[in-house]
C-alpha cells in the first residue's frame, strides 16, 4: 500500500505538465498583445509626443520582461518538477537549461518582478501630472516592498547556502 501511494504521488507531478503548457499559451497571448500595441502605435509615431512614445515603449519592454519570466518559469519549472527536457544534439540549448534549481528560479522571478515593477513605476512617474499623489505614494510603497522582499529572499538564500 505504501509503495502504491508513493508511486501515485510521484506520478502526480505530471499534473503540472498541462499547467506549464498553459504558460506557453499565455506567452502566445502576450506575443499577440505585444504586436497589437506595435501595430497600433506605428501609424501615429510621427505625431506622438516623445513622452507618450516612451510610455508605449516602456509598456513593450514590460511585456518582453514578462515574456522572459514566463519562459523561465515554464521551462525551469517543468525541468525541476516534472521531467528533464530531451533536447536533440545539434539543437540550440539555452545556457541555463538544467542549471536552475527551484531556489535560483525564485530569485530570478523576484528580480524580474522588481524589474517589471521598476518599469511600471517609471511609467507612473513620467505621467505624474495625471496621477493622484496618494496613488504615487502607494506605487512607491508597493515597489519598495518588492525590492525589500527580493533582497530578503537573496540574503536568506545566501545564508542557507553557507
């Protein structure tokens, strides 16, 4: 009975596979939204104010960072919790593939969240004249919470490795 339960628990890791595949569909949706924004901005690029163009570009950078985060979580999560990827010889292989454990993945996710939050905060500051000062304060507080959390996670990770 114990062996059956252990085997069933071990096999249940495959329930994560559709979730990681779902992240690839989310990446597709993000890609479509990215190009929707690009095609939306192209006709009016010459008539836009520089600040407005920068805000749109920051949104595109934000989407690119989120896309990278999705790929990292999708592939590393699959490799760490489901099964190793069998990449054919001669095919291009990501340098970090097989080297990112769950701890380093958490650190990369935290760093990505801080980067995404930084870009969002920069967008808010660039449009500060149209933003309520109370909202500005909360954006900064939330961003600093992300920064402090990422720093604390990194520090704790460093302590546990020694």
